[in-house]
C-alpha cells in the first residue's frame, strides 16, 4: 500500500474525492492517505479528515494496515522564510513516512533550494499536481477564467509530475470538456471540477497498476 501525503489550499473537494475512493472506491487497499496539510485558514479540510477517520474506525480497519489520517493547518505567514516553511512541511511528511505527495489544489509553487532537506529534493519524482486546464495551455492561477476569456472551445484538466517549474512537469493524464457559448465562469468551473475529481483517482489507479508509484 502506498502512503500518500496531500497538500491543499482550497475547499478540499479533490481531497474529498480521493479520501472517498481510498475508503470505498478503486483506491481502497492501494493508496492510504496518512497526512493532510492545509495552508487555508478557512479550514474546510479538517472535517473531511475527521470523516475519513470515523469511516475507517467504523470499518475496523484501524488495527490492520491502516492508520488514522493526520491533519495539520500550517500557514506560510507564520514563517519568516519560505525555506523554513517548506522544510517544516517536508519534516511532517517524512515523520508520517509519506511515499507519494499529492498537490490537490495547493496554491504555492515548490521551490528548489541549495539546502537539500526540502520537499522538491526529498520527494523528487514523487509529487503529482492537478491543474484545471489542458496544459501546457493556461498554467498558473485562474486557468478556467483564462480559457473562457480567451475563447477556446475545449478545455479540461491535467495531472502531471511536479518539477521546479510552474505546472511544467511531465503530463500523466488529461480530460477535456467543451466550452459552450452560454457558459458562465461558474458553470465552467463546476464542469472542470467534476472532471478533476475523476482524473485524480484514475491517475493514481493507472500509476499503481503500472507500478509507476
Ligand atoms: C482545483 O481546481 C485545482 O485544480 C486548483 O485549485 C482547485 C482546488 O479545488 N489548483 P478543491 O480545493 O479541491 O475543491
């Protein structure tokens, strides 16, 4: 079983999809989430971890191969330097013996430092990101709005390995959807989001079955 750590900054809907699949979907007995770290003060993520732990207990899996998922809220602003923040996150992931790191709506770019004890170094080639566009189109923030404003007729989402660039790592999977003339931003955001929840699970199953993780 692959132990995953998950970094989040948003509402955690991708996180919820992953956790649900680990409990009772195709990721069960394959992927085991051990730690979630959020940097979002709104803290919508903690209840999702609590739910996961309660469901695990209900299934009495805690005494077998499973352990409870740990949850941390860690704000960047509490750290004087980016490298200290990064290093703290990295240490937490290591304490929980994370094999694979998932960025499920994490709003910071992982940086390369000469100092070696940082996330990109320790988890090199073991980090997967999800992005709400068909990369390499529309990297960075507000990708769904950019696609709508640009007038492209097809958009979607991408999972990719993380390197030192912004949304530049090797693509693993993509899913597309049409943009209709009457689409509002909200309609398109919802459509892309629904695809994201499917593609993250499919990506992990694909990598697991092909022994790439
Ligand atoms: C997703 O669209 C993700 O691709 C982007 O941020 C959003 C996070 O959504 N980077 P959620 O927190 O999983 O609901």
